[in-house]
C-alpha cells in the first residue's frame, strides 16, 4: 500500500511540474520573420547586466511604441560599495523602428532597432526563426560583451 501511494504521489508531482512548465511559456522569444509579432513583443520593461572586472553594470530598457528609454547603473562590488540607486530620468532616449531582416557574416539573422551607447539594439536569431532581444555588436556572434535582454526590471 505504501508503495502504491508513493508511486501515485510521484506521478501527481510530475504532472504538476509539467503543467507549470507548459503554462509558463518563454516570454523572451519571438518569430524574427514576423514584424507584427515583434511589434507586440517589444513594448514594456526589459533588463540585462554585464560583469566587468570588479564591477557589474545593470541596464533597464523601457520600450514604447517608437522609443527606447535606457537606464544604467554601476555596482563596484570589488570596493565593497553598495550599488548606485536607479535614476528617475533615463540616461538615453532613442527613437526606434523595426529594420528589415538581415544576415550577418556567420549567417545568423537579425533585425536592427536602433543604436545606444551599449551597442546596436536588435532582434537576433541563430539560423532558425526564434529570435531574442539583444544589445551589442552585429558581428559579435554572441560575444561576451553582448547583452541579452529579459522581460521585467526586477533582478
């Protein structure tokens, strides 16, 4: 009886995890071929960070219909200092539009949205059509200095 109960409870737990995984979806991917999907995908809050020697740089991006507002803050953890507070006003505001579908020298697809101090803002994909939001060099081929953006502002 104990064995049957253990098996049933294991099956129920597995089913719950599968349902949660199925329902969660991936809010960080979009069909790079569809300009309409990209228009619906972009608006809202996005974030990313990058580590440099002795510090982290945190970014917040706010996409509206035709603008990107960008905030940046530094955290010099090697000095034991607390992270800077987020400023009220953005560090940069750029206008953007969804560029045509292009391929870089490695054969990866991208759509350019604009350029900011951190690099080119683009929807990028590998050889397939599933794209993500990235800031960096077009020819980087996922270089360590590229920022892959995630939905939301909370870290």
